[in-house]
C-alpha cells in the first residue's frame, strides 16, 4: 500500500504540472503468444508487479514532462520579438497586395462588365469603389504598391518558411469562375483557399486568415448544433476532468512547501508566456525574459527568504528599466513598460502570497474536527509514511496553511459553479445594473449568478471555518465566503477584460475545452493577498481575543 500511495501521489502531481490526464495513458504491451504462459507467471510475482507500476509511473512522468515542455516551447516561440515582427511585416505585405489586386487593370475590367449584375460577389462589390478611377491615379497606386512590396521583400525581417508555424490547409477543388478571380477566394469558415492575382503560392499563415476574415461578411446560416450524444459525452468529459483536477489539486496542496512552490512556479512560467503572447498580438514588446524570471523569483523567495519577498518586484522592475535604457535600439513605449511591470505584479507578486500562506503553521499538525475520523483511516491504510526523498513537510501535510488553502480554493471553485448554474436558471438582471463596464466585459454574467456564487461560497466557507475551529466561525466563515466569491469575480472580470481588449477568447489551448493556464487560475489571483491577511493576521488576532474572553470568564467564576 505504501508503494501504491507513492505512485498515486506522483501520478497526480505530474498530471498537475502539465495536465497529462488529457493525453492517452500508456498501457502495457500484451505479450507474444509464444511466451504468454511464462510471461503471465512472471507478472503474478510481487517483483514483476512492482516493476510494472514503476514503468507506468515513468511513462506518466515522461508524458507530463514532454507535454509541459512542448507547450512551453510553443509559447516561447510565439512570444519571440523577431518572430512577431516578421509576422507583422507579412501582415502589411498581404494588405498591400490586396490593394494592388483591387486597383489592377485586369480586375477592374472584369468587374466593370459584371457591375450591377447578380454575378457580382461581396468582395467584388467592396472593390467597386475603385471603378472609374483616373488612369494616372491608378498607375500611381500600382507603382506605390510595388515600391512598398519591394521594400518589404528586401527587409531582413521578411517571413521565411521556417518562421511560419501555422499548418497549411488542404486546397479544395476550385471552379473556373474562382480561378479567374483576382481577389482571394474565401470559404464559409473564413479560410483562404485561392491565392489572389499576382501572388505566388506560399504557406498560408494566420495573417492571411485574419485578412480574409476581415473581408468576409458574417455568415448567418451557420447552424452547427451538436448532437445529443456529443453533448452528453462533453458533459461526461467535463465532470471527469473536474474530478481529476480536484483530486490532483488536493494532493498538490498537501504535498509540502517545496513541491507546492515548485509546481506553482512551473505554472507561473506558462501563465506569463500566455499573457505576453496576448500582449504581443497588439504589437507591444515588453521585457519578456526579465518578467518571467522575476515572477518565478517571487515564488522562490517567498519560500526560502520570506523576509525578502517584498523586495523582489522592485529589484526586477529596476533591472527591466536598466535593460530598456541600455539594450533597446529605440525609445521604449509606455505600453511596453506597463505590460512588463503588469506581468510581474499580476502573475508573480500577487499569487506568490499562496506560498506564504502554505508556510503558516510550520510542521505542526493542525487539529481539526475531522481528525478523529481521518487519522484512524490513514493509519489503517498505512498512508502516514512517505518516501525519505520527499521534503520533510510532506510528513506533516495537515497544517494551518494547507487547510486554509484547501478550503479557500474549494470555496472559489464552487462559487464559479454556483454562479454558473444560478445565472443559467434564474439570471435575468445583467451586471450592467451595477456596472456598465462589467457588463461589457462579460455580457453573460448576471446579478443572480453573482448571488448564487456567493451563496455556494458562503456555505462552504462556514463549513470549513467550523471544521478548522476558527474563532467566531459562525461570523467569520460567511464573511470569508462572500469575500472570496467577490474577489474571484474581480479576477475573472479582469482576465475577461484583457482578453476582450486583445480580441482573444482564451489565453491558451493547453486544456481542451478549457483554455490555458490563465483561463483556469484567474479567480485565484486577487484572493491570495486577502487570504494572507485573513490566515496570517485576522484569525490569530480573533483567537487571542477569544482566549482572553475565555480566561476572563474563568477568572470571573
């Protein structure tokens, strides 16, 4: 049972690092027919069973490592400044090519014959504004386009095939009418399926897709409705994913300070790159490396040198400004400075307070109201011991900080669940009744949903306060639950505001149907400093007040 518990802990910890449970788990290769009997006898021995478990553990860890590194490398490539500049240059080149095609003599002659007829398409109607143009003006525009294209082609930042990481879609069969058009041919999904007149065949990228989407009107006849079976399967996958994630997070919280901080730091690196990839979509180029290192340093410092935790952000901010002044060839913009500081503060300094909370209580076991039930169960299953190579704090997982984080995160998670179901069933009043900006940031959220989320969080926080034996739990628990729900909503709306301004639906695509790291942890960011104040200062102060009142009552008797 000891080996099984260790394997289960390692498997879930690795899954939390890179969410490896979204990939198919390796199975044992079936033996050949010739050695079936001998192999089956070997598998029945304790040594072979133990080696099989170790092999499965190694496979899961390898999958988690490769999944994490693949996603990290992809984010790092997407946030490379030179790569983004090349893509911007290609976007400009595509736009100039499009203008040149619209003013070309051949294209205007073709559309002049179709003008006003039913054969004239939407793209042709948009280009009809150039019909009747003076010939000298048209020639000047063509010459200007050629000049700009020559400059863009000669630029060292021109996009090469190696830089284009977007796969080229297969080109469907075209009709003769489509082959004769000078403008790009776009399908109903907005994909470019035919090159414009005068453009050589090259790998398609997301820039061309964005251009074709901008030129294509919204399709109103898209009625793709998922079937009942697909909906049921999707709900089943969501429930299984939520249960697996919840179990993994619980093991992570009670895994000890070092493992807790290490996994938090790994996720912070991914979240930082997701944030800067979003920022660079707006042609803003912050100090990415300094910010990622600074954000990770806040977690490490919070663990090994808590007294220096507050100085990490000012130190790396100063370093970023020195780098901007000495290493940049041009004047750094306000947006680049602001996004650099925002990345370290929003995704580094604020959530690093969870590490400070995890250390509260040291290695002292916190007695809770569940201890009489859980302790005999752990002793019966022989789960009280862990391998020697794990941190010593794992031997004392049920500390004040671990219990506080577990119940706090549980309240935040169920506030999202309660808000979703309450808003779906009873939601009528939009958030615009309270704040117009909140409604524009997240139009689907309702006041009833917020109330439902607060109710779910209130109930769980009150239960957690009673189990953890908080002083005045019947008052502090409900207040704590409502505060968590509201601060979680602030984090959710903040992330939605960033994504809406960048024109993105999700920060990433690490988790199928759920987005990236930032999409999962946005509600847990602004609750970290609040949790530090409650667990580190408010609860101890109320405990002293309660003890003083109890002592005074004894003396009075």
